[in-house]
C-alpha cells in the first residue's frame, strides 16, 4: 500500500494564493473585495463575478492586477481563481491585457472564515453572517449609484426619455392649437370665453406655450443643479472626514473595514487590518448580536435602495409628462395639477442635497467614533461608529414623508 501510494500519487505543490480572513494574498500583495458597483462595471468581467483588487493608488497607464471568480458553484471548496491584468486610465477606464488562472487554498481551510469559535452552530451561523455582511456591502455600493440621477442629454434626440418626452410635447402642442381655436371662435362670435377671460388667459397661454417646448431643458437644468449641490455637500463632508483621519493618524478612520471584514473578524476571533492598527480585538462575546445587527442593517439598506430606485423612476416620469404639467398651468381648474407636479418634482430634487448633508455628517461622526475606538470596549465602539455612518438611511422614509408627495405614499407601502 505504501509503495503504490508513492508510485501513483502525483507531485504536490503549494497554492499560488491564499485566503487571509476576508482578503486574498498573492505575490506579496493583498487583494481586498471590491464593493464599488461603478468600478466593477468598468472592469467588464461579468455580473456574476466577485472581484478583489489591491487597495492602492494607481497612476495613469499603470498596470493593476485583479483576482476574480464566479459566484456559482461551491465557494467553500474553490481551489482556483482568475488573475487578470488591466491598464488603468483615469478616471475609471480599465483596459484588459492578459488573464491567467491561480490555484488557491479553499476558503473553508482558513481559520478566520471557518468560524471555529462559534462551536456547534458555526455551520449555520457562519454562512448566514457572511452572506448578510457581503449583501450589506454590495447594497451600500448600489445605494451610492442611485443617489445621483443621470443627467439629461439635451443634445441626444435619440434617447428613450427624449423620444417619450417628445411624444407628450406633441400632445401638449395639440391642446394649444385647440385652445387657440376656442379663443378665436370666442373672439369672433362673442360666445364661450369672455373678452376679460381672453385677456387674462392670453399671457398664460404664451408663457405655457414657451415652457412646454422648453420643459426638457428646464428639467435638465434643475436636475443638474440638484446633482451639483448634492455632490458638493457630500464631497465637503468626505474631505473633512479625510482631513480628520489624516491629522489624527488613525488607520480605522482612513481605511475603515467593511461589514464583511468586521463579520469575519468576529466569527474568526482574530484582529487584522484596520482593527489591528487600532488595537481592537473582535471578541466572541459579540457573536449573539451579529446576525440581528446585520439583519436590521440589511433590511434598512434594502428599503432605502428600493425607495431610491423609485425616486429615480419617478423623476424620469415627471420629466416625460412635464409638457402636460405646463398645459395644466393654463386654466384655474387644472392649475392644481401643475402645482402637484411642481411640488413632487422639486421634492425629489431637493432630497439629494438634504440627504447628502445628513449622510455626510453621519460619515464624519462615525469616523471620529472609530478613530477613538480602542481598549477593552474598542470593538463595540468601532461597530457603533460604523452603525452611526449609516444611521441617516433609517431616516430616509421620514425625510420623504416630511417632503410630501407621491413617493412618501410609496415608501409607506414598502
């Protein structure tokens, strides 16, 4: 038996890469999971791919290596991953150069992700917690992409939203023709609308006729102002947070862990990365709280993602029907419909700057809490700081309710 084993068995070789908690180590370089949806789309590796990249600043035309693998199959016993090299061009362009396959130790062999401290319930606690944590990080990336509404391309007359708006505009112009015929008939026959009514309606008719045909450009300008104001407020708070982190010289503030990394640290009972730099030890006493905490945070983020998606869809619909809204401005009996359209549209646009201010302030406050997380209660303070950073998400339905309009009713349904 011994001789046959020696003869038949092939040569064994060490794996090219290995799992290190929630990271992958290869060729003296650490790869961390990418949760930025825009960056994953720019890599163009497919929607079913989990992507890991080095956390470093890449210069123009510099090569960067990316490790990725499909979400299908048994990830716990996975033994190989793909390594693709890209050439980076700012701001977010990646040109594929070459690709190869690496052998890797299965994630189940990693002590930090095998959940040894969980005891007899590790087999169910680990996958549930890991899935919840990775889902939170992914949804958080999706949420950021939903905050900014894509600007309208006023010069592109073949876009779907412009073609739909153009059809509604033609309908609105047809209503104007009918209104002009009614006015001319009333002026000639002295029947229908009185002279006083014609004089009162004529200025509105001229203004509405102009605004109907310019409504697409008016909405585009208002949308751009909303995006600019919201992005400026968000960048301001992020710059303040980065300044505080740099001057404070603390690793957690400058490179905070993701929820998936924190979960792996708690499940594995190990400290690493930003937690190690701050002297934080994720203790097993946090295990009873990890699933309820992740479940609550996940439901809140999912709710906000659905609301944000509905907000974007509602803004598109309001832009398309804007010609009819300006037609409703004509008559006293229909002016209330124009007021409703105006209130809802402005509420949707003002929401982004207001949310950006609240969200940016929470990011700053959470960063300060994490920066000062140390000592015996450092782990609890660190998790509290991460929770503070996403606390404004729970206030999103309340903010929309105060603003009124159609989306607040949709929020109530959700």
